[in-house]
């Protein structure tokens, strides 16, 4: 049977905490895989907010959603902006009520590899995610260190996670140890 992939494990953690009708966030849309998963999870009674700085990511996510969930536009809101602005984009009445926020850091496969997530926006985005999260909610962060700038961002995110108060948050690391040193891995933060 084997262990599940990093992304599958992130989805399992989210699925344990989010359900139909909940509010969830995809902080880095990429190719739309997470946005589609979240939209299916919360359904038309829920709300999905997605963010990316590349129009290509929004276009690919929209195509994926339209193919699998034709009514998704009624409950999925995609924003062409940095994830650090998510708090302003999510309605105030949902602050402190978000069930899950997911991040896939790095770059958009198939796009300009020079356009990457950076600690200067990622750390404020993670802070915003924690403020938006409800008690028992989870933030999943898939880290990729193998590209230029990835090691610096990964180190900053790890430092940020280590500094979180144990009284307020639990932090989990899921990583395959006997593989490429730059293989992606997961940090998950649960709000107590």
C-alpha cells in the first residue's frame, strides 16, 4: 500500500477538518488541483477563496473548475493578487471561521520559473492565514526547496513555524527521508 504523497496527506488533513458549507482558502492556485479539491469538499453551500499573482494560474484553475464543477463560479472566488492580501479579500464575517488554508510554495510548473513565491510575501500570508483560521482549523504548506530562492523561503517558513506558540498551535512535518534532499515536504499547522 505505501505512504501517501505529500499533497495527498495535506488533502487528508484538510478533509478531516473541512466539510460541506465551510470556508476554505487556496493561497497559491497554481494549476488548480487544490482549488478543485476544496470546491468539491465544501460544495455549493461553502466558499472557496483562491489567490495567485499569475493570470495563467487563474486561467488554468478556472478551466479545471469549469470542467469538473460547472456551478463552481457561484461559490469559488479567484483573485489575481498576492496571497499576503488574502485577509483583505476574505469578507470580515468569515474571519476566524476558515476551516483550512493550503499553500504550495515554489513556482507554477510550465510557467515562468523566475516567478516564485518569496518569504517577503509568504510569511505575512501565513500570519494572515492563522488569523483567518478557526479553532481546530489547519494550514497546510507544501515546501519546495530545489529551485533558486526555494531554500531561503523554506528556511524562513521553518523558522516561522518553530516560533509558533505551542499553547496556540500544533505544527506537524511530513517528509520522506530517503529521497532527494530537495523533495517537497509538508508542514501543517493546527490552531488550538
